[in-house]
C-alpha cells in the first residue's frame, strides 16, 4: 500500500461537528483516487491533512511506509515531497512558463533543470510554450503548466484540489482525460478533490463519496454507480430515483440474498439485498438509474413524458407512471417524443439495488393493482 489514511479526524475551533470524522482510505502505487461530495463535506480538509497543511487531531497518515502524521509524529509539509495542483493554477505571473516549471528545482544544476523543464513541457503537450508568460496561455494550457510544475520535482504523491473548476465544461472533460493519461504515463499516485462526479470518474481508479466529514463509500466508479453502499451515495451519484416497493418473497428467499418486490413499475424479481435491514423489511426502495429504464415500443407498460432534456446523442426523459411516481430514462436522440406523450418502457434490473424502508407503512406501498409489467422482471418468475 502506498498512501494509507487511517481513522483521521480533523476538528476546527468552535465547531461542534468534526470536519473529517474517522476517515480511512488506501491508494496503491500509481493509483488515482478522487474525493467527491457536497460543499462542507470534508474533502479539502482531508486533502490538506495529507499535504501537511492541516493538523489531524487523531488517526495516522502513511506514505510509502513512512509515518507522516499520528502517534506524536508530524512531518512538515515541505518535507513530505507531495506536489499540489490548485484550482486557480497559482502560476507566477512575472515568470515565464519555463521558470514556473523550474521553480521547484532550485539548487539543481542549470543544465539538469533545463532538461527536466523540456521533458515536462513535452509531457503536457506544450513543447514550444517555455518562453511564454501565463497571461499568454489559455486556461487549459495554464492548468497543464501547473501540472508540469507539480510533477517536475518528482513528488511521491500528487494532490489536486478542484483542478478544473475554473474551466468551461467542454474543456474540463477533455483536460480530465488528458491529466489521467499524463499521470498514468508517469506512474504518479494522485488524490483529487472535485465537486464534479464526471471529472472523478474520468480521472480516478477509485472514488470516495464524503458527507458530513465521513467517507460513505470508497470504491471503483463502476461500483459506486451500480452498487452504492448507502442511500446518500445512491442519490448523489448519477441520475436515478428510489421507487417504493413491497417485498413479496418469503423469508427463505431473502436469506439467500434475493427478494421479489411489487412496485408501481411492475413486479421485480431477483433483486439483490443491499444490506442487513432489507432481510427484515416489509418495504424497500429500489434504486432505478436512468439507464435501467429502457425505451421499449413493444412494451404494453407505459409512462408519460413530462420533461425532456436534449443531450446530443440522447434525451434524458423524466417519465411519470400512472400513480404519479416519476422515473428517469436515457433514450437515443432519434427517439424524439413529445412532452405529454405516453411511451412504452421496460426495466433492466441487472444492477438494481434495494434499500430498506422501515418507517413507511404497508398502506403507503404501491398497490398490486399497478400490475406486473411485461418485460419489467429481473429474472424469470
């Protein structure tokens, strides 16, 4: 293991709640991690603790086997050999690009410093930019130079704090992929903070969702999207809704890890149990992602289009069932349906996740009168 954060907590004066509350995570050598979550969830505080800019009140931080923080040890930030890339680039406006990149190489022989600067410029795809000044570069170019400057001293770990937030959406997506490629080529281990889950998914091998200082889940982007561990992670990641359902399966089937649920979208069979409470719950909420709700002209099960958002290659439809429950569906854009139109849908429950709904009464559950929709079952009944 390369980066080890073990039960780290951070508290600020006059704050009743911990900014970071017993967070643990791991990164392997060369692995790219990302922290996402709403403002105030503790992402940046944790990043600053790893960098040595914020003291942790408890817990341990290790890097490549060396204890940086904890058990009475606190290695100063400047001795940790950790590079940082900030959201505002933090380039020196009075220095040209070459001098910016070489700033952290002071004390090195001039020829060696120039060689590294040349290598870094080539690495970020700006080999001719050395004599330019930051104001002569675009935002994306400035961020590439900031990355080159951070990588030039060969840090053991790279931290990125909202690195693309000041750029326009199209450039952010392209640069996120470029940054991942650069970090992978150099074998750099990195941890990034972002509000944008698409950025996190584009860059990171493993992503953490934070809320109120706690790490809700630390997992691959695929697992976070398709197998969220908590309701908050399910709601925060991607487009989706939680559809109320009444458990139909016998206790034996629940113990085996699968349940059958009657919902307003039909009878769903073979749903995986997400946690211990579902085995005792009379009702569950089923997570339906937009890509779980399939447009199906042949299906007799219908939903009404109440909103549509054109996204080029696809529409994001907001659909309403007969009982008023709304679903989201991603549909190829050549299926251009009008708001108010009823369209056929079926469900693909391969990745569906259920969460216990212990508070609602059976009377609040969708009635079996909603019917079992053909094509809406996860497994043959």
